[in-house]
C-alpha cells in the first residue's frame, strides 16, 4: 500500500539505457542465430505432452 507521493517512481527511471551496437556485432549475432537454427526437428520428442497424454488416459480409465 502506497501512502506518499515519493513512494511512486517515475516510469522513465525503469526504461533500459540505449545501447550502441555496431554493424559487425549485428552481423555476428545473426551468424550465431543461423548456426544454432535447424530445419530437421525429427530427433526431438515432446516428453511433456507424452506424459500429459498418459496422465489424461489414466484418469479416463479411473486410475
């Protein structure tokens, strides 16, 4: 609960400071993202979904 005006901060104090980024840094960031990107996701499994479906099925069966 706020009681005094000075308890409220000016929102501009919370804004992030402006960062200076060079073109080479942007290029390196894009290269990094491209190197971490994959089009083949066949090797991944959604284990959370599988466990959730098993839980729902068990509940439906009365377990």
